[in-house]
C-alpha cells in the first residue's frame, strides 16, 4: 500500500510540475524575426509585438533580418528551437512568393499560424512635375509608342511589386526596363530626380511625402487600398485584370511559428496576438502609418493564404514575358 501511495504521490508531483511549466510560459523574451530593414513595416510589427508583450508579460523585440528577398529571416527563424520563443513575421514574399518562384523549399502550410497582422497596398507613382503624361493611361500610350524607353523600379527584381507591375504592363503590351535597387529610398530618390519614369510606391513612402508623388495606379481592387492613397485611380477604375484578387497583389504579413511548437505555447501566443490586434490604440497606430489591420485568426489561414499562393503561381509568366520582350529590343 505504501508503494502505491508513493507512486500516486510521485505522479501528482510530476503532473503538478508539468502544469507549472506550462503555466510559466513565457518565462523570457520572445523574439519576432522581421524580414526587412528598419522602416514603416518594422514599426508596425513593433506596435503589435509591444501589445502582445503586454498581454504575455515579457519583452518582444522585433529583430530586423533582411536579405535574399526575405528568405534570410525565414531561414533564421526556422533554425531556432520550436519552443514558442521565436515568432516568424511571415510576410508574403518569403512565405509564399519565393517558394512559388523556386527560391525556397518550404510551403506556407509548413508553419503554424497565430493570427493575421497587417496589409500594405502597392501603387505605381510618378513625378508631380512630369510633362510627358498626366495619368497612367497616357503613360501607357507613351510606352506603346516607345518600346523599352520607360524605366521603372519595383525595388528588387522578381519581388511581388515587380510581378504585379509586370502583369499590368503586359496587359497594355508595354515593354519597360526594371532597374533594381537594394534600398527603396534610393529608388524614390531617383524617381524624384528623373532617373526613373515611374516606381513602386508603398503607403509609407506616400504618407511620408504626399506632395512628391503623382499616384497613377493603386494595384488592388480593395476599397481600403484605394483609400490609403486618398482615392487615387485603381485597377478597378481602369478595368485592369491582373489575375490577382484580395490580398494577392499587395504586401501582408501573417505571424506564424515553427510547426513543432507545443500546442499549449501556441494557444497562449494566439490569445495574446488576438487581444493585441483588437486593441483600439494598436489599430489606430497601425492605420496612422497607412497599413490596414487584419482580423483573420488561425482557423482562416488556409482559406486566405492558399488562394494567394495559387494566384501567384499563375503569375510568373509576366516576369518571363518582360525578359523576353526586352531581349527582342536589344
């Protein structure tokens, strides 16, 4: 009887210890691995991380890990232990686009979702003092008459803005030269200086200096995207079908963790992020930067992200078309 009682006591102690261990998570700093350099996107992630940290009672620094179109951050986070102390700031470029392009060996379904974070609409912007055209369709007419003369930048090549812009140009039959830049700020500087004819402009660029840009086309059919650029013309207004709907033609991030992360830790992280994303002060701060808070939870991950992956997979032809058409002009 004593041995039975001793066994029961031991089991109870072990169970209590396990319960305490779970209750103690998190006991230390949780890091959010961010795929871009400092800027508006990182500032928004810091807003969410700070609010999540308040919920969990720990610090949650956002670690900038730029490189390789966002895949460096993804690889860095994947190498960490699956213990809940590392969160992937899962932007569409490293999470979905780069695997579609064959530059990464993972799939969005390889990770465990916490909650959708934010979206960031894209646009095509030109100079305010441009005299050759005043709107997007006039610029397209110029491009049709002068194949290969237009120069633009999407930041780096083969990123999501490049894919969407190439698709739009393809729909008009306009061949233009994409000039790569390692920093968006340098592309914007060259746009203002006349080196570029037009460029990818994100909401942060626009809000920082609205008077510097003629936003000629918002690359999304969503009303919120158009509103982010103060009602500038959108692909809907011009009847442009890019083949991309919903979140597909814009930047967005969905926070995720390693698939092997224990369910108890995942549950706590999900609850904290849900609470953070519902806070009015957090939402207002996100919107002030020009981003849109997203309300999808983990149960909607496959339904939302899956179609984006499928649409982007069908879009690579626009990049190939641009390359081949430029070759014909040389």
